[in-house]
C-alpha cells in the first residue's frame, strides 16, 4: 500500500495494528459451533474493520470511507455493504460502495507488472492457514 500510494502521489494513513486479540475474542465469543465458520468470522471481521475505519473517518473529518475488500471476488459484497451502511449511519459518514470485482484481474496484472506484493489471503489468520493447506 505504501509503495502504491507513493507511486500515485497519494496521501495514505495506515494503522499497523492487526487487532488479533480483539478479532479472536469476537470470533470465539459464542459457544455455537458456527462461530468459527468462514461466513461467521468474516461478518465479525467486516464489523470490526469497518467500525474502526468509520470511527477514524468521522474523527478526522472525512465525508466517506470504503474498503479495499470491494475488489475481491472472494468477499461477501452484500454483507460488506450492509455493515458499511450501518457503521456509516452510526458514525455520521457515508460508506462508499463500489463493485470493483470486474477490475480484479486487471489490478493483479498491474500489481505484478509494478512488482508489488500481493497477499494471497484476506488477512485473517484463518484465511492464511487455509491458503497454505
């Protein structure tokens, strides 16, 4: 992200905090067997990440926020949109939803051509494990 922002002369604010304990606590906070299933953990992750982003956007005076997950054909866009709109209302900023999935392969090709790192999983430790199994 940093290299891309520099190459495009963009300002970038990032938080180098994974929030592993918060994520695991949320995923394991229920006793039912589905609490760790992919759809359930993704819903919890979307909520955690979009809440933090909306809160930051609101505090910093931005009018809208979004997520890079919207380019992925592997993510649940309807759930991301739902959670994004809920958090937007809660924090008083707009959620910018765009379906960028049609640009997924093009984006990968451009990243490869620019020799940029491309993570092969969404970012959570469960998807990382699944990627290497």
